[in-house]
């Protein structure tokens, strides 16, 4: 992957994100910090961006599942709702918005995937 230069406008966006996270990039940029401190700041911003991207993409995928879904056990169409739950990712915690269906006939919840293939289910 070729690394491109960050524009001044993009750098200002990093500054804004860092400020929201309590990371003082300006003092790091103007001072004489240890390299470890520079690297730690970069990783903290990277993790925050990764968390936001993962959460946003998962939300978009979950929102594509809105129609009733067939129960994997009996095939009955069951209404789809959505719920939020905390999820620990490799970059830190996010709030996962996921589709969930309940089959009253089988008395079970199942979790349809956006693709419709490989839906995992959990019995209650």
C-alpha cells in the first residue's frame, strides 16, 4: 500500500480528533517529546478512528436488514428489530447495532446477516 502525504486540512482534522480525545498534539509538535510519546499519540488517534469506522460500517450493514427474516429452525418469517450492545474490538470498545429476530413458534432469537448467508443463531 502506497502511503500518501497528509494535507494541511487533513492534519487539522487529526488535531481536532486528538483534542476531543484529550491528546495535546500541539505541545508534542512544538516541544521535545520522546519518540515513544509521539508514537503513543499516533496510536491513540488511530484506535479512535478505527473504532469510529468499525461502528459506522457495522451500523450501515445492520440497517440493510429490516424486512422479516425466516427462522433458521422452522422457516417462519419473523419481524426484525435492532439492538445495541457493547463489543470489545481489537482497537477498543464500540457500540454494535445489530439486527435481531425472535421466532415465537420456536421461542428463540436469531441474528440474521446483511448478506443473508451464514446467519448465526443462538437458542434461548
